[in-house]
C-alpha cells in the first residue's frame, strides 16, 4: 500500500479511448454539461445565465435523469430550531469518519438558500396548512429537515421544474435569434451517449465525443468542442444485478474520467438501500425502491414472526443510517436463512398511504403486494455511489477544464456512507459552485473565444470493446463478490474474473486485430468493466468495516490505518494505480499551472479556497 498526501500535479493522459469512428460532425460551445438530473440541469441553467454558450447532453430524454426516480427528499436546515451545524453533525456521523468536514460545512451552509432558489425556479414542495414547508425526518437525521414533493415524488417534481426552466430558456434563446437579437444559447442533445473526453496537446479539456442513438449510423459519432466539460452522469448501480438505479446508470462518467487521466476516490463505498421491494432471487435490473421516508413516518422493520429486530441495535432503530439498517437486515436474513425481511406499515391506513406515498403504493400493488393490508417484503440493493471522480470545493477534477457534480463526483461530502437525502442537495449546491467557477474562469481567459484544438482521434482500435453479453457476467461477478457482504476470497475471485474478461478481450485484439463492434451496448459494457475493476480493487485494499463497506473478515473499524481515502488512476497500459491519502481530508486537485503562451491566457486554476470560505 502506498501513501501520499499530495498528487502528481502534471496531468497524466492515458491515451485510452473507447473504440469508435472519428467524429463525423462537430459543434462548438463554451461548456458542455453531460447529464440532465438536478446537478446537470442546474449547472446548465446557471452557466447560460452567466452568458455562456451551453450544451446539455443526456443519455435519454431531458426528464429521464436519475433525479426523477428520487422518492426521498432534499435535506436542508429549513425548519424552526434546525441549524446547519446540526445538519453537519448528522452528516459527519453517517460518513463514519471519512467526510471532508470543510466540504460538508459548505454543503449545509449554502444548502438552505440553494433550495430556496430551486423553489424560485419552479419546484413545488409539500406545504402544511399554514403554508410552510412540510418537513419530514429520515434515517440518520435528528431533525425534521427533509422537503418532499407529491409525498414520495420529490425527484419527479424537481426534474419537472428544471426541465421546464431549461425548455423555457431554449425557447427564449431561439426567439431572440429569430428576431435578430444576440443571445448566448442553451441547447439540449437527447438520447446521446458521451464516449470520451477530448483534450488538447497540453492535456486540457477540449470537449467530448458522443453518439446520438437512433440517428445516423449504429456507431456514428459526433463531437462538442468546448473548453469546459461538466460530468453529471449519475451513478453506476447497473454494475450489480439488482439496483434501484435506472438502466442508463452504467458508470459512464467515472469510466470517461479514468480514461481521461482523472482520479477517482472512495469507489468501494457503495450504499445498498436497505428497503428495496424484493421481487424474488432471480430479479435483475432496476428494482422498486421503498423510500426511507416510509420508516421516517413510523413503519417498522420486522422478520416473518413480526419481531422488530432493529430495536436495540441502534438508538434510532429503523431510522439508523442506511449502512447500519442494511447490515441489520442482512444479519437477520443470515440468522434465519431467508432471502428478505418485511417493512410493516399497515398501521398507516389507506388514506395515509394514498396521500403520502402514492408512488410506492402503486409500485407495490403492481407487483401483487398491498402495503395497506400486508407487510412489504424488502431486501438491500445497490443504490448510491458515495465515491466517484475526485473534485475540490468547486467541482474541479485533476484534469484541467473537467468538472464533476452529483453522484458521479466525490466531493468528500458523503464519506463512507451518504446521509439520507443529502444527494439532491449536493448536486444542487455544487452545480451552482461549478457554474460560478466556469463563468469566472472563462471571463478571465476569454476561453469562449478559444476552443482548444483536440488531439486527433485514433482510426484503429487500440483498446478492445467487450461483447454485450459480458454485461450480465460483470453484474453476477459483482453481486457475488462485492455486494453487501464482502471478504477477501470472494473479492479476490471477483478481481480475477474481471481481469480475465479484460485479458480475453485484449488477447483477441492482439491476435487478430478485432474487437466487438462499436455501439451503445458494447460501449456501456466496457464502461461497466472499467468501474467494476476499480471498485473491487479499492474494496480489496480496505481491510476494515466502515460505513457501507462491510468486510466480514475485518469486522471492526480501523481508524489507525484506514481513516483515509483510496484514490485510483488508470495507467496507459490499463493497469490501476492505487494509493491512499494520509488523512481523511482530500489533497488539492488543482493541476499544474499552464503556460499562458501556449494556452492563449493565464491559468484558470486559482487558489483552492473561495474568499467566503476563508
């Protein structure tokens, strides 16, 4: 195990790109935002408002980002008697010693006003009869500070408001152009999978390549040239067989960043949501979530005999942080040799279920379960990645011009376990900070007038693609070897199996120069293998149990050796470079200072702290 508190300040380009044709078309922008959840759309709106020509690229429709699936709410100290300091304390406890306290303080301090601006954008949250926000409580929170919309449809409402705002701006810009008025634009490219980061000869961001599904050739590729790229691609839950994540969550942003030479951190900390509707042992893909808020309103976790097994395991019982609840469920399942537990909320009655949790009620009934009259079978499933592309307080990665925001990023906020409903807030707060940094940087350097010339795209396959069917093999390997319960032997077997998939693909390319045909299925599968290998490497290295990383062979938390972060980078030979930090604080991400004579301006990377953070 290597250890260092600093990073190599020279940008390291791997030279690795997904095999694809050279771009056949290109457009130019000041910034390209990849993703259309709360992080991506907030960034895009703020960038356009700052006068930047902005392009949003999303893998499905604008309103199909991961945000729309969020049943829970958005956490902020908005209630009477609540304070950012109390929110900070709950977040640090949930993060199990690995939160970056400065990052958390930034989140909880700026969070309330960011939520108010979201409301000004058009998001409508549930209110009491007095017209105040109706705040709820969820696992790990000691206060009612969770704002919901439509009971259990918060994400859908936030997505609706932001999509409407984006469409409104697009229409306004188009009208201005039609009338002859000059206006900085906002454009959306839907149903597009982003492939790789374009960089210039100095390693600076120069845009992205992408494939628009359903248009042109099966493997057709285009490009958006821009000096700033924001990754807001969501999670990677599809690396496991069962997940709450939509089918598009294949780790594309993390894989792209690794190929671009960026560092990722804390990828071993995958949060398994403790209460996912159990559909049977063979169920695969996206599973219905039974929100934390159901327990927040008084539902009980019970076994088949009706015993509340979380009582006595934690002072908050069913409202303990998610890692503790997931472990409690798994332990009880092991003790009794069963495949699921139950969530009992029959005492809610039909009216409460229909008013407070209509989405969950409908999902349960669609699968033949009526929570009004019977307990709901539940089991943990992959839910949220606490780790991701390592960033600083402004969302900057270790690659100049590349930013990351939301679940794809690792800001230090979540530590070893995300506190319930902090994810939407993180996406919101850091999106605003990223937009402010891009606007300031481009104003200083006039970068919107100088798009870096990208390095030429390779014409022949230099690195292999995996066949589509390998996706299911990866998911089975990860579920068996790196799921909720982990230990040395299953992790080693998972690493060997994943490496074999990679070796077989490389051998086929070396022997006959062939690889899988370029296309969405093969690109996604190749991305899944990339992130799976990093996750398993980090999980093998961390020989302790902390947060949502549970090692059965190392059952205790070890602050002496492991209160630090695991950072991974991809080498040009596709080997993983793994190191640890010296402390739980993140080292700075600012890359080397660029030569103004070569870049056409001064460095865009200023000192780490903003004035108000001093």
